[in-house]
């Protein structure tokens, strides 16, 4: 039995009645270099489609000095909503630019980071996106120095590299504006502490909140520090209320804190938003599960992933070192003005 062979470029050229060189120029999108007639180009492409011809990717990579692949290395890519959104944005943008993404998860292990980088460089990827799930400062591995790299959701302490991060400071100002537009009736308190280490998103959120409130002549109330999780938030807000405080508005630094805050308020017979307004950050599914649904300033992870890939493959000469993407508002019903006919969101 004769084995069916894969059609070659020569087969396409013969079927179209042109030289192999002409067929090659057309199928590699270089027809304009030879001023090839439109009807000839159409004939070659039709012959290629009928024969189901596919170019040799290895030969095409050598010719174009491109493998049409990029690497994405992150500390965590599996199992998290935000990480998955970031990957969807990156892979979609890469596909639209005729690339695929090779993904590696380091879990923050320096040895594994080195192995992943070596593997990607051995594959001659067209560039690497270096990402973190938490917006933070990083020290880029030495193996990446001099390589084509874009940072995603992180900033490098030592080098000036193209970087894409959410605009956390403006996100903080947005949260404060939501409170002010929602007819806040008293003192505004921020729930959540500033994390230690390299994470800087929380600092920028708090600074944005403070500056926007002060610009409106509103003095922020005593902060309610707690770790960024449900139980610590419940305990901190519960203790705050047991001390006799009756806040008008609580700005929670993430949606998990908002969930703990809701529970503590309910424990004291307080309802959202009639007794206390709540606004949060991250725009996660958790915010949509709360009742009433929490208004949350969202992290645009899909857009972040897409923009990083776009900058990697189509760099902007003279563009900003750091691209900050707006944080949109995921509108809920947790602000008092939203149920009183005020400006709300």
C-alpha cells in the first residue's frame, strides 16, 4: 500500500503553474517584494488550499528569524481566577499576532525559574513575559538580562524594562469617588493592612483613597488593619464595632476582606448599604456572591495579559517604561447612594 505523502511547495507551484520561488514568496506573505499579480497570488493560494499544503514551521522560523512562540513565566498560573484571566488575555493576543504561548509556573522557586528560562531560551522563543499574580516588585533573574522581556503585573527594582501593571493608585481614587458620589454620610474607614514584602498594590490603593478624600475635604477615619482574608477581616471589624464605633462607609482593600466585613456587620445587626456602605477591590466572583452584591474596583487581568504580549511583539519606541491600565468598576448595590437615587456609581 502506497503511503500518502505530505504535499510540498513544489506540488503547489506545479498545480498553480508558477515557479517554486514565486509560490514561496506568496505563501510567506512576501508577494509585494516581487510585484506578483493578484490573479497569480489567488491561484497559488487556491492550489495550496486544495492540496492542504502547510509550510514547514522550522524552515519558516529560520527564514524569518522567528519561532512564532513566546514564553510566559509566572509564580502561579494554575487554579486561580486572576491567573487564568491573565493567561486568556495573553494567549488570545498572541494568537491574533500569529504566535503561541509556552507557559511555565515557577511557584517562586529560583531553581525552577532558571530551568524554565533555559528551556525557553533553548526553544529560541521570540520573547518572554515575566508575570506575578500579586502586583509586586521583583528581581529579574540574571539569565534574562539582555533578552527581550516584558514585565506583567510587577516592577523590576534594578532595570528599566517595558512593564504593564494595573493603575492601583487611580483605582484607590476611583473607590473614594464612588463613596463621595454615593452620598457618604460620615467617616470613611479603610479595612486591611499594607502587606509586607514586595507587594505595592495595597500602598497605592490606600494612597489614592486618602488623596481623593482629602481633595474633597473629607478626613479619613481610623484604619481597621487586618490580613487580606475573610476570617481576619471579620475579627477586625467585629472588634471595631464592639468598641462602640459606628462607621458610615468601609472601603475594603479586597473582596475577601469585604466578605468578612459583611459577616461582622450582620453579626451586629447592621445591613449593607442601609446602615453601612461598602466598596471593595479586585472585582472577583466573590464580590458577586455577596448579598447585596459588592461594588468593587476590578483588576483588569485579561487586558493586562493582552497588553504585555502586544508590547513584547510590537514594542513602542519611545513609549513609557510603565504602562498602567485603568481599573474598571464592577457595579453592585453596596453603596448607600445607589439605593437612594443618588449619583451612586
